[in-house]
């Protein structure tokens, strides 16, 4: 397992008026005797939701799940496997800069935002020197993770004390998109994604507001008038039929 010497990690201030953290709820899952785990399915589900924020069947690693279920690995090992999976690499690592990778992993694994640009830079240096796997191992081996979650607790969101605010912060997946503007623009440039403006241009003709408030032109106008005449004629026939049925003497 990769390790980082203290000299490789830049100094950063881990305390501020917003940095006091408390776990939102107590530890949910405890290891039983002989390595068996209570509610193993719920533990696996919670791990997927914490790392991917969903538990879609296409993203599941059945081999990793079986290792955890039979007691070969701990919850911490299971989390490590998800972070080093191809799914996480394609969805969160390959499409982000080192600084955004730091934000994504810290938020998911430690359950909190980064302590400003200094911590972000510090961990970015670790990624540059040791690679993503070394970065993940350093986080999971670190005192913050081990003291808060240890080997057999699922990582979870922590609640920061925010002066002047009655509630804590939003979950990281609501505050931090999966990828940034640079990757989005690249996808648009390569034709793999449609921009908002292009989407609006394609769908503008089919919006309800345009159909209701804008006068059609050309062939659309002729079609609109045809349906208007037919619809009006049908309405008149229907009304006359109703009156005829109501006032007919039988």
C-alpha cells in the first residue's frame, strides 16, 4: 500500500470558524464475530451511495461485494475498491483536474469540504507525486478517516457548524458537479454533448409558449388554420347534437 512521508504533504490549516465537524448520525453498522457483518446488503448499498450517490446495477462490482460479504475485506477496503474502480475513474478522475479530484474524494470519503485552497493544493501535490491510488491510500490511512470511521464504519456526511445558519451544508453531490466547465466544453466541442443554446434552438419550435403565443408562418400557418376550421366545425356539430338531444320530443 502506498504511503506518503510527512514532508510530501504541504502544511495547511485544518481549523476555521466553519471547520468543527460532527457526524450527523452515530455509526450505523458494526462488525460481528468471525468477520460476519450485520445488514451486509445495507452496508454495500450505503457505500455505493456515499461514493457514487446511487447504487445502479451497471456500476456494481459483484466480486468486491462478495469479498465483503464473506468477510475477506473490511468496509474501509470496500470503499477503497470503489474509489479505485474503473467506474469511479471514468466518472470522476479522468474528467477532472487534480484540484477537483481532491474536492470530490475529500467530500465522499471524509464527508466534508476541503479546508480552502491550501488543503486543495497540498493534496494535489500528493496526486502529482504518488498518483491517484497513492492519494486514496493516504486519505484512508490518515488519522482523520481512521478516527472518524475506522475499518468498519461507512463514511458519511458530517455537519459543519455554520455561524448564522440554522442548518448545515448541502451534500457534496448537490454542491459539486461531477465534472467542471472545462470538461463540459470539451464534450460539446467533440460533439458528444449538446450545448444549452443548441438544445433550445432545436426544441424552440415545440415549446408550449411558442405554440400558444407566437403566430405561425408559411406552411405551419396553413396547417394551423386548417385544424382551427376543422376543430371549430366539429365543436359546432357537437353543440348542435347536444341541444337536439336535450330538446327533442320523444
